[in-house]
C-alpha cells in the first residue's frame, strides 16, 4: 500500500521525488502513523548536499532511533562525515541531532565528532556542541566525565563569542543541577568578569542563563557585590521580562551584602522600582507572574515600591486573578502615609459585582485596620457603612473582619456590637456565624439578650458546621461563667448536645473538658475559658523568613509563582539544592560550625526527656537511639573493655559527675592525662553512700536511692515511669514502677537502652504479666548486665531508655548511680595498692568534701563495704583517721581513694 509506494519513491534517482517522499513520511509520522518500516530507506537519503532534505531525514532519525537502535547505527558514519562538512550549518545540525538521539549504543561513536565540534573554528558549531554535552551527560554521565568533555565545557566559558559562553554556562548549570555535589560551576572573580563581559552581547536567553549563574555566585565582599550589581543594572531596561526578573534576582541577592548606609544602596532601590512597574503594563498572564514575584520582593524590601501604590490599583478590565494579587500587594504596601488613598479604593471595590473580589476587598479593609493602627477607626466606620448596604456577602465578610479587629484592639470598638446583632438573621455562612457567636460569647456581659441570641443558634445545633458548633459550645460556656444564674439550663443543653448527641470527636472532647472543668473546679474553668487572649499579629499571612529568603533566590522561576520551594513540586531524581541569601554585612553570624566548638566548652545540660520520636524513629526492637541532641557530637569510636581508659583522661570526670569515691585511678593501660578538677561540685551520690538521704538498705548492704519519676505521664500519653537502680549479690537491677494514668488499658511492654558508657543493657525482657488497667500500678525489677554496646556519654552516667507499649514508643534519659558498677572483687592487695598509688600522675587526682556525716571511721568503712568500696588500710595521723580504699568498675578500671575523717568535724575529705 502506501508504505510500498513511499519506499519506491525514497529509492528514486530523482532528487525532487526523494525530497517529496521524505516530506510525506514526516507528515505521516507527525499525524501518528507508524512509518518505522521505512527506516533503512530514509537513512539512505542522508547522503545528500541538500540542507532541507538532510534536516528532514535527521528529524525522522531522532523520532525512530529509540525503537530501531540497530538500524540507527547505520547513520553513525554519516554523522561523523557531516561533522567535518565544510558548511558550519551542516556540522551544527549533525552535532545537534547526535545529542537528540538517546540511544546508548550510539553515544560512544559520537564522542570523537563531538570533541572536534567543541573546538570548531565556527562559534555556531561550538555553541551547539556545548548544549550537546549536557544532553549526552543526561544519557551517560560517566562517559562524558571520562572523555574530558566537562573540562572542555569549562574552557568554553572563556570563549571569545558571547553566545558560546552563554551556552556553556547553560550546559554546565544543567549538569550541576542534576549532580548538586559536583561543584562544576566553580566560579571565581576572573570567570565572573568574563560572564559579565559576555552578558552585554548575548541573545536574551543567553543573558538569562548568565544571570542565573551569577545569582549562584557568592561575592567575597561587599565591594565585589557592588561591582557586579553595577554591571547587571543595565539589564533592568531589557524588553524581555524574563531578563528583567533574572536581573532583579541577582540584585536582590547581592543587596543583602551591601550596607544600607551606602549611597549606592539607595540608588539601587530607586532603580529597581521602574522595571517592576513596567512589567505591569504587559498582558494579564505576564502581569500575574510579575505580581507574584513583586509580592515576594515587597515582603523582603517594601521600601522598593513604597511610592508606587497607584500602579497596584485595580483596573475594571483586569482578570480576577490579577485583581486579587494586586489587592494583596496593596495591603503589604499600606502605611500611615497612603492609608486614606487605599481605604477609598477598597471601599470602591466593595461595591463591585464580582463576589470573590468584593469579599477579598472587605477582608483587605480589616487587614489595613490591623496593620496601620492609626487607620483602625476609619476602617471600622468604612465596614459599618458596608454593613448598612445590607448586601448579604458583604455583611458576612465585614463581621468576620470586625471579630479580628476586636481581637487586635480590645475595649475600643465594642460600641458597634449592637449594629452587628441586627444582622444576625441574615448570616448563613459558617465563618460569619462562628465570628458572630464568638463576639456574642466574648462580650456577653455587654449584650442584654446574649442568652436569647445564643439560644436561637442552638435550635439548629446539629445542622450547623463543626466550626459553628465548637464556637457555640465555647460561647455558651463563657456566657455561663459570666451569668451563671440565668444560663444554667442553656449550658446543660449545649453540653449534652455536644457530648451525647454528637459523633464529632473534637466537639465531644471539648464538651467533656468543659463539663469536667465546670463540675470539679469552676475557678479553674474561669481561668481557662476566660483567659486573656494574645493580640493577633499585624501580618499573619507573611511568608516565613527562611522560606522567603529561599524564594528570593528563585525569582523568575515557577517557585516564585507557586510561592513554594522547588523541592515541594519538582519530582524525580534530580537533586534540588536549597538556596539561601548571603549573610547580611556586619552580621554577627559566626562561620564556625558547632562541630568546631572549642574543646573547653561544656556541653549544654542534658534534657530530662530525650527529644521527640520523630528524631529517633524505628522499631523499638532494632532501635539504636542517637546520642543526646544537645551539645557537641560525642565521639562514637568503639572502646575495648578494660583495655582503654573509657573516660578519655583519668577518672576525674567519673568522680566529678558521679557518686564514685575516687581520688585517683589506675587503668590497666596508660591513660591520657587530664587536669585535676579540685573543688568540683559533688556528684549525686557521694553522700548517699553514707546514707545521708535516707535510702533503702538491701541484703548485701549496698545503698539504693529512693524511686524518682523518670517519665511523667503528660509526656508519655498517660504512662508514668519511676524507678531506681540497685546492686545485690553481684547482679544489677533497674527497679521500675509503671503507673497507667490514661483512660485505656496498656499492654505489650518492651524496653531498650541506647549505647552507654559502661555497656548497661537489659538482661531479660520487660515482663508485665497482665495488662495495666487505668489508675493501676505495677512494680518490676529488670535485671541488667554490662555486655551491651559502649559509647561515652555526657554526663558519663547518662542512660537513654526507650519503652514501648500498645500506644506508642516513649523516650527518656536518667542518671544511674555509679556504685551499682562497683564489683565484689574490688579489694586490691596492699602491696599492689601501694605500688599503684605511687604510679598515679597528679593530673589524675581529684578532691572532694563530704558534708554533714557524723559516722566514725569503722562505721564508714563497713557502710562503704556494703557498696563494694573496700578499705585496704587504716591509719591515724595527727588525730585524723585515714582510710585507704579501692574499688573496681565492671569494665576493669580501678579507682583508689584516701578518706580523711576528723572525729570532731562532720566534713570528710576524699
């Protein structure tokens, strides 16, 4: 049929017939017919000098090379030949087509021709080859890197032809975007100078590529920033709006580095206004893009357009999307100087026919009142005039904004409440009804018939939207607290409607809370429900500052139209780099990262409860909690038990932060010296070992501290955990009390420890034999061992714990007393003690005072022995009893101590 006829025509000897046949093939291809069967015949037509025919064949080739990769290889020779054609247009056409054929098999054959074209004498060929490198990189990045094309591309930035420079920049930017870590565009003042020189002579799209590249550069100081700004400023008068926006982006970014005192800063502000205003005379679609960008610019630097308010006044024939955007910018620019003008405009808009626009205009009047305090009175009277028009939707919007004005200026405009109440019957929108109910509840004491008004809303309670139901519930409770005698029935009615007849959990919960508050503690109810409300801020719709800074870096792109960072809407594997503005000149931001904090700086105090689950997600049973979030990162190098001094430098940190009795340490391996910290504060338990705080005695006499709350119920959805640690006959245990203060049963308990300084870990699962009912407690003794993973913690005896039940996983940290780690064979031989004592360097010593201890030397000795601190020798020197003691930790580290006791003095020295 048709294919056969075309085949015959393609193989014809007549050039004209061939060309017509190829045109027919392309026409069929364009309308979606499959003409891939003609591939070999069309490829044969490549051998021609006719540029038009060549273009058509190349077009066909690009379309079908993917489905016929084996046939496409036939065309490679022609490409190679065409890349050496005397006509630069043919050379460029060949290299452009090569880049568009996305077939792996062919790419390696194309490297040689591409290399030649990158160094071609004709700039048209070079600029085409530059773009081809980016396309090839997308197909096979490794090949491009191995062939050295990226370096050639970087060299093209210094090319004499501005178009080649622009395309090289575009290609490098494209590659850098898909490989954010590659640092391809390594710009320096010299290369920036070349780009700025090329900027003046490029086509408009070339200028955009170069300006976008400049926006990613970080000048070394404010002088360089100013010099770049001076050379970019002429682009503001370009006819193409994309060039203008790209130039604005560069200037907005580099202005951050300029001091506001500079004359040039003021000049630049003045220069930025006219081009932005000019953009608003374009067609509506362009206006909208410009307005979205201006919205960002005005939030960042309102001073640029503060005198240009009139440009943003709405024209009668503007499309609605332009009108709404202009309205938004008008509010942002509203100030005391121009508020009269703005209000006159807004009042005009409120009488338009477009409902959406009118609503927004009425809201805008309210926003002006909140933003410019001096105008509040005029705004309120304008709103009252609008309410008198009795146009339903205008009245409803006005009531919503007046509610906000009451919040911003309490006790100022309440005289208008009577007027608002007249319009109660006409309200049918949830937001307006909720606003009116709020006003009645909030000012119930000033409205004589407040109970009747609220009762009228209550009649159709179940037909109202949730927003109105919640507001009505709160308003009636407020009314009851203000006028308890008259409204008792009303409050009971609303509470039963909310709690018994409603299936909305939010409404039910709020109803129950109010019910319980009112029935148990009306005073507390009054404090909660009638608490003073915070004033609303002037601009609740401003973009968050860090996001705004990022969006300023994307002016002129989709991100600036959506007002979202690219990461929010760009899908796929391409890495989206978060951009931010350079730090302001003279800011005190230090370049030093927290990791480089000086070693002498003490870490911030460890919070009692480990950060939220979000930071530490993971199934409890294979969970490895991170180290504490606060303070500098802790080194996590593995420590060999007993072979290295775990404390990094003597045991003074052990003594300083823990209840160990120690003045010196001897580890089996030599330890790093650390300055002694004499007079350091006493850790939690030196005194406790002497039983000064009334702890519990155990069978072996080891001291056990009373239980304390480790995890409060409010932080663990009703589960309260208190506990302590004990050591009995060589085994360590964690004694826990679990209390269920929630309203549901708890079960499926499990526990896990994070890595810690001494490898503490549960020796058995946490066994709670029966589910824990509400208000029930259970006591458990969890056996521990010291064979877990080791990581030095700060403080040393910090233990991070995760507890899981059927509700959630909860995290907390606690400090364990170090004496639970003192082993039973910690008594050193006297000779060994003497030799070791002499060998300990002075840096490893620390000294403490133990206050208010009235025990004598023998009592002290026997009490400490109960906690595995053994007295090796005792002697009396000048009326003082000297006890020499040793203890050994579970990881094999020895601690030696000298305890001085003066019979008449209740303070001991360790």
